[in-house]
C-alpha cells in the first residue's frame, strides 16, 4: 500500500519538475530583464523609430544570410513564438526584419528555412526592394540568438492550438490527423 507521505513526496517532485521546465529560456537572465514584452511585432513594424533602443524578443525563419566584415546580416520572416520561445510552424507572419549579429555565422549552419529566436535591440529601419515593392525593414542588433534544431527527416509537426480540426463528424479517421504542413 502506498503511504500518504510517499504520495505527497511524489506530488511535490512532480510540481517542482513542471515548474523548473516552465522557467527554461534560451536567453540569459540579464538579457531577459531588458526585454520589453509590451512591444508586439505589429507595433514595431508600424513605427520602428518609436522603439529605437528597446530590446525585443522575436523569432521566425531565416530567409537570407550574408556574412559581412565584422558581422552577419540575416533577413528573417517573423513568426509568433510558442511557450518555449520557438517560432510556431505555419504560414502566420507579421512581416520581415533584418537581424545584425556580431561576428561570423556560418551560412551552412544558419541556412534559409531554419527557425531562430533572438533577443535584440531595435536600431532603426532600412528600405530595400522586395520584388517590385519597396519594403521598410526594422533593423535589430542581436544580443543573443537561439538557432532551433531542425526536425528529424520525415517528422511532421502541427501546433496543437492551431492544428487540424477534430471531432466525430469532421473527418472519420481512426488515427490522428496528419499535420497541415510537412517540414523537411
């Protein structure tokens, strides 16, 4: 028979583990304290000059990477962040931003399509052509960067909050629905 003391000990350990898992962040405490959580990407995109000098946390997919003398420049397609601060897979995006990282980042590692999260300081804007349009990019200087590992080959992911519909009358599948997007 299991004693009450044993059950309470097991419950305490479980709560402690879940609490510790929820506190994991890809960034240092000093950088996390500087992040202004009240700035959304939509606000930043609408008027980047208002947020010059502020530190934000953004993530998304790398579209382009250019090593330059003394730094590396990346174009990022912004995507919302999940609870673990990783970019959410899918087509939702608020736009693009330029990320400047001190030093050299290898384009073979930081390749287009990889997911990235950064804590970065807003430094201004830069206009560049995007097709036939002139696009105003918010420019950010990275304080810290987290490159997320690629999913294993053949792995299919869907966000449980935005995944496929479920219910007895929607699609009668005896197995779970496949995700809407396949990541390679």
